[in-house]
């Protein structure tokens, strides 16, 4: 883990064990899709959300969303949202869990998952929710110069967090933190 992000990950680890926070937060799940080409991770799928009145309007993100009462688990939430937003069907056994993340501005407890697929995908975009789908080369995120450092306030403390810019789109916040975790995992 990069030294500048140590405090961020320390805070996230402390929050992970805070059962009161977890119980009082809204729950959501997202899926990072890694597409392999020639047996190597080659592309990572991100979406750009439509503009709306809310905290995550117009943001770059992983496909996913909030847990519905009818969802049996957060894995079920992830699979349902993935199909609703971009038309991709997977099964629970394909999802690999990453460390959860709490988004303080919207009070969401997010459970991220990732999946590695050996095929190109045929998307069916939900235009009501999604503006665009990006297949970003994994190599882009592995380049040192692609990683940007920015300061934000988290838990009433100023901390340094990862950020990326791709095709003039800013990837920041929870998405950048989970993305950074994922890239270091597949490295």
C-alpha cells in the first residue's frame, strides 16, 4: 500500500469492525468486471452515472446499487443491479469479495465484488440510470502516472486518497479507493 494512503486504509479498517455503523448504514453492492484477453487481465468495466439530484450524480462507478428488501444477500443485490444497469448476467459463485467500504456523505455501506471473465461482453445499457460504459485498459491503472493523489475530508479528518482521470472523466471517492485495492490485488 502506498504510504500516502496509509491513514485512509487505517480508517477504513477501523470502520469495518464498527457494527453499529454497518447496521445503521444503507447497504449497497457493486461489481468490478475484469475482462481477460490472452489469459491476462486487459480491461476493467466502469460506468458513468446519469446526472440526477443526489450525492453520486454523474460519477464514474462500478455497476451496482442499493440493496432492495427483496434481495436475499448483497451478492444478490450485486447480481440484480449488474443485470439491471448493463444487462450482464452472472451467478453468485463467480463473485469474489473485496473489503467493504463506507461512504460517509450518503451513509452507504458498500460491499464490492469482482469477477474475471474470459470473454467480451454484450451490454444492454439502462439509459435511465447509466450515461456510458467504459472498458478501460488495466494497464492504464497500473501506470504510476495514472494515479493522482488528492486530499479529502473523511471522518472529520483531512486525508490523502487515490484519484484517476480517464478521457477527462474523474474517478474518485469510493470507486477510486476500491479500484486501487483491486489493481494492487491483481498486480
